[in-house]
C-alpha cells in the first residue's frame, strides 16, 4: 500500500475525525465538497451549475456532512 492509499484508507476509517479526512472520504465517494465560513457544501460533480446547486447540501457539522455524502452517493449511484 503506497502513501496515497494509506491516507485514503485512514480517512475512510474515520472520515469525521477532521476536515482532511472528511474531504478525502467524500471525494472518494465521487462527490465534491468545500468549506466556507464554517459550512460544508456537498454536491455531485459534472452537473450544470443550477442543478448542482439544487442538489447541494449544506451543514456546519462534520459528522452530518459525512452522513449526507454517503446518502447522496447512494442516491446518485456513485458508491
């Protein structure tokens, strides 16, 4: 297992531990994530901007962001 694979495996083991782990885990699900002014925004990449915004989820809680990402990945058949 190389360094990148170890980082990803560690992030997936406890994605809500910190922002780095969360971002790695959410991106591994095939979603996009950003954080601005304390709020996480999770959405599906490759959609037109209006559609991406329509399906985007916002939260200020790291654990909620991870749960939302898991749900979205399943809903959009990404995971």
